């Protein structure tokens, strides 16, 4: 089971996260997902510009 959720998350959203994690899905809080996607984009851009 895996999930990342912010400590300030609403209790109902937290319960939903636990439910989907229990079902075997991965849960990422939107804030962390945005950071992850931005970091991936930065790395990809760096690799393209330095090839």
C-alpha cells in the first residue's frame, strides 16, 4: 500500500484516500502530484537541452 497525503487534508478526503489505498491504488495529494510533474518536466527539459 502506498499513499502520500498532506496532514492538513479534510477528513472526508483522508477517508477516501485510505479507501483507494486499501483497494491497491496509489494516492497522491494534488499538491504533491503537481510538484512531481513539474520536477519531471524540469528533468526532461534539462536532458533534452544537454544532449
